[in-house]
C-alpha cells in the first residue's frame, strides 16, 4: 500500500514532525516515498522553485505537460481569435511558451508580469518576436498597485493558484476595472481542509502518478515536485506555492468581481483536470 504509506508520511509532515516523516518515508516502498525520503532527509526546503528555472522547465517539457500546454495554448488562441486583442497582460508568464503560442495576429503589445527573473527574460525574448513587450519583474499584486494601464485581454495559465485567496480576490477586483476579458487556466482540485487526512490522501494518490512521469528526470522530482508537494502540507510552509480549489470556486471568484464566466475543459491531468475559464465584463451602454 504505497499510496497509504505516502499519505501517512504527509500526515506526519502536516503534524510538524518532519524527522518522523523522513524515517517513515525511508522505510516505505514505492517511488513517491523514495522521493519524499530523499527530499525530507535534506532537512530544509529548497528556495523559490521558479527562481531556479531548470527544474520547472524540465517539468513542463516532459511527462504529460507538453500535451497540457499544447491544449492550453490552443484553447487560449481560440479565445484570442474571437477577441482580437491589441494589448494583452499575462500574469505569471513563466518562460512565455504559452503566451507566445496563444497570440493572434491582432497583437501589438504584451505586458509580461513574472517575479522569477530568469523565466521572465526568456519570456521577453520569445514573446518579443511577435509584439512589443513590457517586462515587469514583479508579483501581479505589486504590479497592479504601481501601474494604471488597461488591456484588451488579461490571461494567466496555472499561476493564479500561487496567490493566497485574499490576494487573488483583490487582483480580480482590480482587473474588472482594467479589462473586458480575462482567461485563466487552472486545475479542478477538490475542496479539502488544509492538512486533513483527506487532503494528504489526495496529494499522495496524485503525486504517486506524477512522479512516475519523471523517472528519467530526478531533477524535476527533487527540485520541483517535492518542494511543491511538501509546501502544501508543512505547517510552517515557507514558501508555499499553491492554494488550489474546485473549478466552480474559481468561477465564483471571477463572478464575484463582476465577470460573466464560461468554462471549458482542457485536459484530464494527473494532478487534477485542467480547465479554461473565460470571464467577460458586461458591455456598458
Ligand atoms: C506553474 S508556473 C506557470 C507559468 C506559465 N504561466 C506557464 O503556463 O508555463 C506559475 C508561475 O507563476 C509565477 N508567480 C508566482 N507567484 C506570482 C505572483 N504573485 N504574481 C505573478 N506571478 C507569480 C511563478 O513565478 C511561475 O512562473
């Protein structure tokens, strides 16, 4: 029962007993427990996973991610083709591969907001082949507070779950005054009480699948998957990377800010199903 062993390891992490978690992982079978044992034995969490871009980029370049990114880019591109935006803001653009693949020929300027400088520089170079680019090495919260620009279209793929719920609600409210259309790609993760037994079981079950996709990429397992996994349950999680929720809740957040929301499935993914949400502000007469 490798998944239940991994769930028990995560419950020990959640209880703050990292040493017991490391011991339990080391004595348990399965690739996920082996990965947890190696990561927890190091004793400290790695720094910001997006600042050291290599592990994240190996993550998105392998496993099911190329298929996920291809579908996400195509779904976004279809929305661009309907809106034909001249100006776009992309929040948490990473290395820009989705942004570059989603742009319609109408595009003139793209503002890229990304706190990880190495990823942002790659995105600026890539997207710069298609449009004038604004480079903003910042969180979206700080960027919006310092800039009063408007955009035809605002998008974000798998980045808004990095923000704590109160912060992202403020972002939606601000964007409702700055654009007519938002599109976000996010995961449909069931609602759990943080660090509950059900939460740990879900994480163990899904990450057991995730690690099998990266047997040939140990740098992804130790440098990206494990910090993101442990960061979701460690009580002193610093840093924590993800605040997930059901897709209906994502839609409700956008609706609460005034957007009319449509949603479409992108791909069943090992972590959770991926969806595209498109929010439109009512046209004022
Ligand atoms: C899972 S990656 C997705 C990157 C890219 N959008 C893609 O689809 O490949 C999440 C990204 O969000 C960025 N991020 C984290 N916190 C952020 C914040 N507060 N504001 C803007 N971006 C943020 C990270 O640095 C990272 O590049």
